[in-house]
């Protein structure tokens, strides 16, 4: 493969997003997964209430982070000027607009309104947990674009792991703890499996896979998996132990957060590397250099 | 060359220009013929001046005569200076190219824009409405050419407007107007395509067999459905820092939505099973 570039100048513009956006990815995922669990936990009032509260807190933090990252925060409402199916960000804005009031009502209003609102939030929470994976994949950034199948799964799993871990920090009865344990294990296993799938998906072109293998982004990527693995191991025993549960929860939160930060950093590194774009597009079209 | 073509050299002939633009009000674009670019950067200057773009700082890049480096929020024309190894008697040969927003027929920035700030104009060009843009930055990551960028002090995304204001007044875009060699040709897109094909034929006959068109049609670049600002190049696109086969994200995104739908179902099942399966 030819290695020609124009003075190594990046062909793409690196994502301009600051840390607010990975923070939103994390918070949005936690809100969505927590709402879904809350809607499922119909006969566990304590857990249901905590799920709904966590959703509202995560939603508020996430929305604040989203607005803070805008170049013109005062124009946030312009997000609802158009309905544009080609833009996952537009779809996400409308999703948030539907989810937000429902999640808010479920958390603070009396049961008569909160219960149906909780169901709505639980359903809207499903795509909210993973659409950010679609948003990331729908770019020109090779390390994201090439992970188009695995990213939505990874982000959903990370949301589940994050929500389960955050909820597990609080006090729960044995039944609730058993639910959180299972939910968390599914999320963490999903996160590790989707990460492996992502590495396979981007692995065809070495220059595209590089940010997941070398440099700062790779370090964060491995650190995330280390935290998630530790959390998974700590949550395996059925026997309850408060300290172990909390340690596992903290590791789970770290893993679910870091995996999204790592993906963001990988995207920046990928956009900065013109070879990632060139090699990918040449490989995709499997053309010789004569065939321009 | 036709009479219409020659008008580009008569700077004061506004009447002909108006007539020409009136005929071509629908779909306009640029054909940038890199074989006649002399690297004078008049296009860069004219663009900066007409559009009143902020300066990029006085940077010495060390990259040949290119101190502009790349297109950006405040740089809407950029002349690339490629030094290639060459035959006897010369140390290198020049490849010069004035780069610009491609005004893609399937525009990734427009597809990505959640506010509707980015629109397709009546001239078939792609325009960012500065009074709408809220600086979300999504278009920046979406553009497969690295053209559009967010201006840090201003917070909004900016790129070439193809001189929308000048088009409205029946004028030629500033860069094309300033180009002294007709390397930058402005006009009706179909006419430009025909002219470009002629030019390639002419070059091939003259022995310049490397000449080819980049992005001139849907067939040539299915990922963008063709560019309204296309180029005649003499080497691989990478040499000029152009992506060889750019693809608008909308072309591949269905798989991600399907994947998200599957993950959503899995989340719902996981939640229900977790609750029901407890002891």
C-alpha cells in the first residue's frame, strides 16, 4: 500500500468536542438504562424509585454537558428547528425531548402520573442508551466509521454497566441486589464482548485499528477493560458483601466511563492520521493505484 | 476555447458576467484545473478579502510555499504546493492545486446538521446559515474532506459559501474572478463538466496521460454522488491531501441503526430477565 501523504497534514478535521461530549455519552447511557430497569422493576418499589431518580440526575447532568459543549450554548433550542433523519444528532435531540419530560415526571410526580411516565421513559430510554454509538459511527472518522456495527452495542452495554454500578453504590435489600447483580453482569459482559467485536471490526486495516492499539487512546481503552473485568469478577459471587459490592460498583463506573472516553480519544487520533483515511478507502475499494 | 470562456479574463465585463450567470442560475460550481495553477494564491487573498475572514496568524509551516496548510473555518481557498521528484535537469516538479469546499451533491455536513443551519441553496451549493448554527460541531466530524471547521472565538461552523452573496448579485465568486490563469473556472455545472472532459482529452493528446477528473460525476465518486466543485488532477488524490474514495456517512449508517435496534431489544430483555430471574 502506498504511503504518500501531503506533508502528513491530517485530511480530516479532528472532532472539536471537549470532554463534555463523552460525559454526555456516559450520562445519557446511564439515564436510559436506568429508566429501562425502573420500568421493568414493577414489583420492587424501592429499586424502581432509585432508578427513576438516577435517570433524572443523569439526564440533567448529560443535558447540561451537551449544552455546555455547544459553540453557541444560547442557541440550544435550534436543535428542535428541524427533524432530520440523516442526522443521528437530530434524532437524539428529539429523543431527548420526548424522554426528558417523561423521566422527570417519573422521578418527582405522584405515582398516578409517575408510573405511566416511567413506562414511557423506559421505552424511550432504550434507544437513548445506544443512539450515541450511531452518532459516533456516522462520521468520516475512520476509527468510528469502521466500528459502525459494534459501537451502538458497546455504548448500550456501557450504559447498562454504568447504571447498574451507580445503583449498586446505594443500599438495597437482597432481592434488589440480586437484580442489580444480574443487570450489571450482563452490561459488563456485553461491554467486554462488544469491545472485542469492535477490535475485530476495525482490525481489517491496521491504520484504522491503530488508536485502539497504540498511544493514549489505547491506554484508556485497556484501562477501561481492566476496570470492567475487575468489576465483573467482583460481582460474580452470589453471597452478599457490602465492601465487595461497592468496590465492584466503583470499578464498573470507571470502566463504563473510560470506555467512552477511550473511543472519543481514538476518534481524535484517527482523524489526525491521514493514513487511516487513505488506507481505509483504498482497501475498501480494493483498487490498484492506476485505478484512480 | 469559446467566447464565454474568454470572458473570465476581462475583469470589467460585468454585463457578460451577468448574462452568463443568469443562464446558469440553477446549478453552479467550480472546475479547478490544477494543470494551469501557478500557485499565486490570488484566490486565497480574494476569498479572505471578499468574505472578510479573520487571519490565520503568521505561520511558517516549512511545507514548501504552503503556509496556509489546510482549509478551515477562516480559510476557504487553500493552495497546495506539492514537490515531486523529477527527471533530469530539475530537482523536482510542481503540482499546484487550489482546494475548496466541494459542495457535494450528497453533503455529509448538511446531512449531519441538527439545526437546519446548513442548507442547499437555489444554486445547488451548500451554505451554512450563521444566524442558525449553534456550534454543535457535528458537521466537522462528518465532512469526509476535512473542509468545515468551528471557529474557536466565534463558536460557529464556517466554510466556503461559493460566494452566495455574489451569486445573488449575478457575480462570479471572488476566487474564480481573481484567478489569473483560469485554473479556477466558475459556471454552470453541466457546462463545466463538458469543458473538463474536453480538457482531459486535450491533455491526453498532448501526452499528459496522467490527467484525470476527481469527483466530476456520480459514477466517479459514488460516495458523495459527485462534487459541484471538482478537480483536474495529475497524480493520486492523496498527493493533494484529497481522500481517494470519500463516503458520506448516510450511505453506511443503516447498519448502525440496525445494530442499535438490536442492542435496544437486548437491553429490554436484560432488564426484564434481571427482575424476573431474581430469587
